[in-house]
C-alpha cells in the first residue's frame, strides 16, 4: 500500500507509492554523449583569466548569467507587485583542468579543492551588503538542467532575497528547536544512525541518508555528524572527510544507477544575522539523481510521489560495489 509521509522540517507531504516500486534500472536517464575536448568551451576557458584559481579549480563569470551586478539593488513597487533588477553574482566553477565529465571520476583531493573553493567564494560574496543567500550547486546531465559538454563544473549564485525553500527550512528548524530545545537535524542524524534503515554510507564526520519523506527515488542527503549551521565554518578540519563521502556517493550513483543525471545543492544558513541560526539550523548537501519527472499532481498539490521507498533506495545503494 502507498504511504503518506510528512517531512519533519518543512511539513511537506510525500506519497511513497510502494506498489509502483520497480527495479532501479527502469528509471535511469544516463549521460550518453558529451562534447569532445577540442570543442569544449571550458577547456578553452582554463587558459583564460578567471576570478579565482587554486589547486586546479578555476572560477569564471558565467557567459550567460541569470543574475548580474551591473545595476544596484533597488526594490520598487509596481502596483501591488514588487520588482527589482536581477541583482546577484553567477559564477561557474571549473572543477578540473582535464576534460572529465563526472565529479565521481575526480580524485578525492580534487573534490576537496572544489569544496574549499565554494567556501572561499562564499566568504568573498558575504562582504556584499546586498547579498541575502549564496547557493553552490551542480547540474550533471541534460535531465538535471546541464549541457552535455563533458567538463566537470558547478555553479555559485548569490541573491538579494531569501529563497522560500530556504526560509521554509529555517522556519521549520526553529520551530522544532523552540519546542524541543534541540537541533532537528542532529536528532535526525541520531535516529537514522540508530535504525540504519536509510543510511547509505558514513565516515567519521558525515552520514549519507535517504530522507524519510524522500521526494524522488534515490534522493540522498549528506549530513554532518557535528552541529554547525554554516557550510564555510562547518567544513573546516573536515574537508577530506567531505570529499571522500561525496566521491563514495557519486560512485554509487554512477555504478549502481548507470551514470544518471543528478543535482546537488549545498544548503547553508543565510548570510545576514548568521549568529541567529547557530543553534537551530544545520548545513547539509542534498543530492538527487534525476530519474523521474514532476507531473500535474505534484505541481497542483505540492505533494511528491516517490515510486521507490527510501529504505529500498538506501539498501540498493549500500550494496553497490564501488571502485575508483
């Protein structure tokens, strides 16, 4: 029977459609073709000036930015509506100087360098008084919103307003803390490590779980075992562990799910009034293979339908034999 599950953070409901469970191979949308190296625009960008470069990682401004800083941020009214210039920064992080498509194929030390680059760029952008939130994210594969260029890259964007999804998480976390006087994410880590039903893998500093109310098949979260609201400060001293567990998880996707498209998003506390989130919020990374599509019911209700129970997804990924 299907089961309704409520997300403990934002209160969103998911339908776990257990009767629809199928073999994972029935869902995959593998990355089949990529641009060869001689036609890769990012291989050409490696030799050109960027805004930051270190340890084989290079940051450049997007050639087709969604946001830009060319005009000052000024909110103005338009009748009953609010409008402003699309103020912000849109950067591309070239994760390696080699023409490699998937982060899963990078050595751990290179993934470490990518994570450190995110943190350093976030530190830089925090100095801008108009920035409310900074998101580092990755689109891998066409189904995840990327182009099949074949060069590992991710993106950093800053926005002058607090995104609703971030606000919902912050509000839910604070509500839980006010009632229980404990961090919701820390309690989640404790419960998941105790039951082990939805644990995919773990190391000394991080645990990978499939969320109880997963929105999508094989949706996973990388959660720090230690409490910290902020990605930049939270990874200090744990960079090697984070790189190792990220590579572990992405290899499980690649080998177990036939190299599917995926997204990951680093969820961290807002820029302003950062100290107000230190007790009740907990940074984490959401990683999602793009194996299914959102349809009318989901768009009309805000529910999600997940055709594979998260316990089954975790069990499958645990059993994948990985090798570098």
